[in-house]
């Protein structure tokens, strides 16, 4: 039995320029984040990578809107910071604290209508590594930059999913 591996999005041929442009924009945005943060902050970097995916592959999604990106990431940052302040005396206690940071950020995002799934990763990353001025500035620049790109490039980007 011969399997077909020909699984390319049907709209790719017609809109290939969007696929290329949006991937390049995401690459630039993530490069800027990597420039400012060290790999010690891998979870936060991964969260911004996921944010870039949502903005550039799914720009029509509610989670890609600037209110959700900025609001959600700030909620994740806040709860990550708050839970990083608790003492981590054992591995089990650390796991509970990190989980609570994620749960509290999800709860708050849903309640204040700023749902942005990658922000839960930000809460986890900040709870694990703590926050420094460098992390705060890099994350703030990243979410503002990504939101500005979304707003200004909105006429030129399309939903790729």
C-alpha cells in the first residue's frame, strides 16, 4: 500500500508570499528576544516563540489581538513574579508553586478577558527563574513589538491555518 506524503496547505501556492513574509517577521521578532535574554530563560523565550506563532500564523485569532497579547503576557509576568517570591524548600513545594503560578495566570486571563495561552508559559518561566530588570524589559519590548507588528502589518498578513 503506497502512502501519499503530499500534505501541503492548499492555499500555499496562491499565498506563498504571505507564508514567507510572516515567517520572516516571526524570525526577526524571536531573534530580538534571543538577543536580550539568555538561554537560562528558555521557558520565557519559548513563550514568546509561541506568541509569535499565534500572531503570524493566526493573526485573526482573538488570542493574537494586542489586548490579549499584552494583557495576557503581563498577567503571566505578574503571577510568575508573585509566585517566584515564595520560598522553594523542596522539589515538591517548587512544583506546587510553579503550578499555582500557571493556574492563577490562566484564571486571571479568563476573568479579565485577556486570554493568551503562551502567557501561561511566561508565568511558569518567571516563577522558575525569577525576574530581573533585563527579563522585564526584554519581555515588555517583545510583546509591544509583536503587537505593533500585528497592528501595522495586519493589512498584509493573513490567517495561515
